[in-house]
C-alpha cells in the first residue's frame, strides 16, 4: 500500500483516489451489512472520507483499521435512529436490494469466496441481523464476516476483548436460530428460477405450488408507498394463489421479468412497459434449507425509495 497519507507532498485528490481504491469497497460492505440500506451506507462512507481527509495520518499505522473503526461508530450512531424509523415502518421491512455485480459485497474475492460473500448479503441473513442489538451486530459482522480477532474488535467498539467475544457468541446463537446457511450449487439456483419463471409466465398455480415448500414464506416491502401484502404470507399453496393472481392482474399491463441475482439469490427485476419500462419491483428466491430443488422464501421489494439506486445504475449503463 502506498503511504500517501504520510507524505506531505501528496494532494487531497491523490488521497481521495487511494481511499476509493483501497478502502471504500470494504467500508461500503461493512456499512451495508450494518444498516441494510445502500443509501445510508454510501452516506457513512462519504462521512468517513471527509473525516479521513482532515486527519493528520502520520501517527496512524493501519489506515484500514482506523477507517473501519470510524465507519463502525457512525453505523452504531445511525442504527439508533434507524430502529426508531423501523418501529414506525408501514408493513414488512426488507433491506434495499443489491445486485451481485455491485460494489457492496466485499473485496472482489475469488469465485469460491464470492459464493460465501453472497450469502452474507442474502435477505435472510440481513433479516437475521435485524434482530440483533447494534453492538451484537457490529461484533458479529467484524468477527464472522470480516474475520477480525477480538483484540481488533475491542479497539473498534471500545469494549474489552472478553465483552466482544460474549457479544459475538450471543449474536451467533440468534443468527443460527433465524438463519440456516446452506451452500447451493449454481445449477440448482438456475433450475429454481426457471421453474418459478415458467410457472409465473404460464399462470400455472399448481406448478408454482410444487416448486414452493409447504412452509414457504413471502415477504413484500412496499413501505406504505405502493400496494403490497402488509404482512408475511405463509404456506406454499397460499403464496402460489396470491402470486399467480397478482401476475394475472398485471400481465395485461405490460409487466416484464428480467432475470437477475438479487442479494446473492436467483430472482428478477420486474419492469412495467406500460409506463416507459419503469422498474416496479425486485424478486429474490431463497432455496429451501432442507428441501433441495424447492423455494423456501420469496422476497419482494416494491418500495420505490429502495429501488432508486438500481434505477440510477440502470440509467447510467443504458
């Protein structure tokens, strides 16, 4: 790593380039997992840069550790207000959707590690994190996802290593109870989406029921801004009935499904061609933890505020 910060002749622009190249990606990954919000994660990383730009870095031996400590504390501060907002949230809350090739999943790991990172931004994992206290979430993520030891975590959280170990242990138990991690081959992911897509396009309720588990769950986040199922739906037959009914209602309005990987899961982006091809929702399909070849959960993001980042990205690449 080039020690730009210790060189008085280096410009602020060069420091900014180093920050973007060497730190911003991992900091976004941490902030997104902490907050479940892409916009908030970007704000946090920008605030970290503003603080870093003004600091005298001569006495800082590890810039990455220093910056991740800043981001962790900024996230902990923001989680308090986020918790209050979510208590007033209308309907089901889901994290903002993240497409697989976006820079929030880590440090460009190799393909084997990428599969692991994809699980660490899955909707089920993010929902499990929501049930942790802010400090539990921070300790768990820093240890389990970012592989820091308890001495390092203690420095970031201003707690003793023993306290951080206890926070992580409690968090691990909660996450394990809520989130069953399962390695799924790419071929199975593709088969699941193809079966789901074929059933939806043909409006085949029985086919969709067969691909769902009996205890499947569907969560839809409209944020009170658009129509959405206001509470979780449970049971494959009921989900199939509601989903196919909704698909039939919207089919004549020009809805179009484009395959995509959403938060590491097979799924799609849904566009409404009747209104200029506007993105109206994302769909993520979670493979069942104990039944190979079937879907255990469907996560639908319809809140237009949470689709803005994907929309901006689609416009930029058009």
